[in-house]
């Protein structure tokens, strides 16, 4: 009977130690997760800035191409045949 009680107490202490260890590990993982989330948010913000910059540059390039095409079209003859008098 005393042996069973001793075994039960040993299991209780072992489980308590395991629970304490797991709680500390959970807290460590939560801190690490929070830090990683901050890094992800920072990188996401940087990506947003880069995407905006690329879109802006792309828009500038499109506008330049359209402007050059309009200049070129103005230099072409109209293509209409004029009647000679």
C-alpha cells in the first residue's frame, strides 16, 4: 500500500515538473512566434513599398512609350492621296 502511494506521489511530482517545463516552453515559443510575426510584418511592408515603386516605374515607362508613339505618328504622312489640280 505504501509502495503504491509512493509511486502515485512520484507520478504526481513528475507530471507537475513536466507541466512546468511545457509551460515554459510554450511561453518561449509564444515569444518567438511574436518576434517572427514582427519580422514578417516588416518584410511585408518592404514588399509593399517595392511593389508600389515597380508599378510607378512601369506606369512611367508606359507613358513614355505612348508619348514616343504619338510623336512618331505625328511625323508620318496622313496617308490620304491628294488630287492633283
